[in-house]
């Protein structure tokens, strides 16, 4: 079980590193990637949710201070944790493929000032929101590994905030790309 916890922390760190590397690569090309919170300050609600999940995972793994009831597992069996690790790994691969599909259009948040072209190929041929699907798969995987109340509440809040963000992005995309985006929506589902 401890190995599952350690691997989950490693995968979490890998997820963050991939985002930072991609953001830096695009920054060097003059693309401002992090536009999170510029159109709506309530976007920042997501930050504490992710930080609480991250601290919970790290605290459980390395014995850092945290109230026991927050990390007490719902069940003892470790088999779901292996499935959780698999989901986390699949989400990392899917996320990386999504970033490659995005090209220079990748943004964290809605870029109303310099949006790039509409991406409909690669991972976006299967889902209109493959990055968010990968995030959700990742957090479901963490839930299966850590199976506690904190990850559960964090996953639910994360899913709600992500859905809200998707609806906001869709509104922007319809206004910006018009018929092109509407046609895309008819061919590809919002999630899977």
C-alpha cells in the first residue's frame, strides 16, 4: 500500500512538471499560457481544492501532520489502488497527447485577447475537453489509491468547478468561432 502512495505522489509531481514544461516551451515562443483567473476571479477557487488534495496525498504518504479522520481509508483492500495507479498513468499519457494536439493553442484559462485556432484533431477528435477528462481520471485514480473523505470531497468539488469552466469556455468558443465550433460540437462529445 505504501508503494501506491509513493507512486501517486510521483505521478502527481510528473503531472505538474508536464504542465510547467509545456507552459515554459510556449512562453519561449511568446505565447502567454497562464491566463487563469483573468476573465473570472472565481477561477481561483480551484487552486485551494487542488492544494488540499495535494497536501492530503503528500501527508498520507510521508506522515506529515493531518487530522486522522481526513485520511482514514473507506476500505482496506489495496486492489482498487492498483486500478487507481493505472488511471493516473493513463491520464498522464492522455494529458501529454492532448498537449501535443493543442500545439500553441494551449492555455490555462480563457484567453480572450489572443485565442489561437480551434483544435479539432488528435485527442480533440475524441473529446472536446481531453485535458479536463484527463484531470478527472487522474483525481479518480487518486481517490482509488487514497480512498478517504478529503480526496472524495476534493474530487467532487474539482468535477463541479471543471464542469463550470467547460461551460464558460464553450460560451466563449461559440461566440469566437461560431459555426465552426457548433459543427465541431455536433461531431465530438463534451467529455467522452
